[in-house]
C-alpha cells in the first residue's frame, strides 16, 4: 500500500490536513519544535498581493502607501518581473499562515513546514518576540485600529487623517520603548482607555470649568520650563503625550502606529535568523518526508527546484543584489552549526571548542531562543563559512581615490570579518540616533533634538525629512543638534 501523502499536484483541504499531520509528527518528535496553534488559510494571488503590500498584515488599516506598494507589486507580478511570496505568516496565537491557492500540493507542503512550523517556532521562542510582542492580542488590536481610523476619516476627513498617518509612519522607527516591556494588547482595554482619554479631553473643554475661580499662576523661569530632565529616544511617545497642537484623535493615531512599530521591532532584528531557521526547518522536514517514502520522486524534484530558487544569491555586480539573501545565509549558518557539532575539523576545535561534540539540535534551538541577527553572526560565523562565502573587508575613505583591503581570510582576519559583518545587522547602522533633548514650555515651545552620528555617518536627505514630519506633529519650531562622533 502506498505511503504517499498525495498522488496529485492539485491540493484539497483533506490533503492539506494529511500533509500537516505528517509534518507535525516530524516537527515535534524529531526537531522538538514548540509552536502556537496553527491556523492555515488559502488566499488568491490578489489577496496575497494586498496582504504583502500592507506589511504582511491583512487586517491592517488603509493608507495610500499600501495602495502604492500594491500597484508596484501587481505590475511587477503581471509582467513576470517578480514572483509572489509563497506564504505570509502572522506572529499571533493562533499563528495564521496564508497560503496562495495557485500553489501546487508540493509547494503547500513546503510552505506549511516553512511557515506554520519554522517561523511559528521562532515567533514563540525567540527572546525578542517573547519580550516585545503579544501574539494573543495583535489580531484584535488590528481590528480595533482599523475601525478607529475609519471612524476618524468619517469625522475629521480623509485628508486630515492621512496627513497624521504620513507623519506617524515617517517616525514610527522612533516609537519603540526598548527598556520597558509593552503591556499586553487588548481590543477591549484599548477601547476603554480611548474612551476615557476622550472623556477627559471633553471635560477639560467644558465651558462650566471656565467659570470656576483660578489660582494665581506661578511665574515659571525659562530654565524651569524646559523638560525632560534626560534625553528621550521614544520620540513618538513624547510627541503623543506633550505636543501642544495635536487633538485627541491624532494622539490616538500616534499611539496605534507606535504599538504596531513595537510589534515589528523584533522582526527588524531577526530577519536573517527567522528566515534561515524556517528554511532550515522546511529542508529538514521535506527530506525526512522523502526518506520515509511519503512524497514521490517528482514531488521531491519540484521541492528541490523551488528550494534552490529560494537560496539564490545574486552576485555583487547584479542589479538584483541587495546584500546577503537571508534565506540562504541564515540556513547555511544553521547547517554549519550542525556540522561543527557533529563533524568538527581541527580549525573548528580551535574556534568553537564549546560546540564540538554538543547536541546539534539543542545548540540550534538555543540559538533560536537567545540570539538576534547581530549576535548570531558574531557568535557562530565560522572560518569555513567565511571562506565558502569568499568574504573579505575593504575600507573606502571618501578622501582617497582607492580602497584598502583591511581583512582577508587568514587567522587574524576571521575575527575582524565576523565582527564587521555582525555590525551590518545592527539597527543603529540604518536608523540614525535621534533623541528629544528638551522641549521649552515657555512662549517659544521649541523642541530640540539631538543627533549622534554612528561610525561617522551623517543624516542624508531622506532622514532630514523626518524633522519636517516632527515639526508637523509638534506644531512649533524644531531644531536638531549634531553632537559629533560617539566615543
């Protein structure tokens, strides 16, 4: 009797259920994965495009930038210039995986292993996601956010809401509180708090309050009217609470965008690891299904073809080059950890004595739990993989008409290459360090910001536009001070 999970390329819900049961058995028993409950949904290519254009969140509120992204992706897809993501997965509980209905049964099996088990395990276990996101509350919160913003458009006009969202999106990277764990998202609590804040504002505006006797105002000196006492890096939160001009509904929109920015904060720091682990997971599971005789030779060849395409790494001279392919580089690093643990060389024994002879699976699972991209590369990038990737380091000084090769593949260069590459995955490399220095509460109401360059980088034209959006939200003069290079 045949043990094949399916004997046709056409998928059915029954075949998907059978395939997921087989995948789950390998995921739990052999890879020891720990995942949220799975919710698998099938959507059309148009729905996939729409979800992809809205940051991978199908329940996202409307904004013109999502429509612009949708049109660009749709035109590229229709012309055959690009493909679509095989799946979109949401960090929620249950974990929602959207599969495209055009996929073959082989591809549906692959993406279930990739998304519903690889990504799902990473979401549930990585320390950044555990600390900074609320998997159980995000879907309800998105429903609340979409409904609230739609109501704002009805009451205040689409143009006003769009202008506020434009400014909020421009500075959303500066809306993350890195030192305090966010409160759990709750649609009911958010609605209650929003109503309470609105009631407070209405109370302050009530004409009856103006008839009450007022105390003599204390004259505040200029130096006493300046706050905060320490620089604030969460610019969105500061503006939300202290802007002299924002109305209550605008503050609520800033709060919504800030909460969503907090949700994406771990994803920005773990793309290499997250995609690498999901790719490593689906490759292991699909090979085990083949070894157990549960997929045919034709299905296996289809899988290998697709898997190879996912791992394609454009050369640096290609117009498609955009850095290292996270699917390829990430999965290679997990493969290399397995090799070091099980088949170490003398070189591995020198560089990774703590990994040699260890259980490879537990070592990989520990990396998934406790690292982000920057620390993952710094800790686990081996000389073997450095040579395989043909890495070397160059220094390009703008004042010189030549470049200098500063690190090569030798004993001294390995550590330097590992450190330099790990810094490429640091948020500070791409996000300028801008903080609120002070806000005057005197007549000027000036907001002062401070910019601290990182590795000699300066604010480019696109980044200076952020200041214009901050001016719009603050409503009064905004200045920025360059503090010079950090020590």
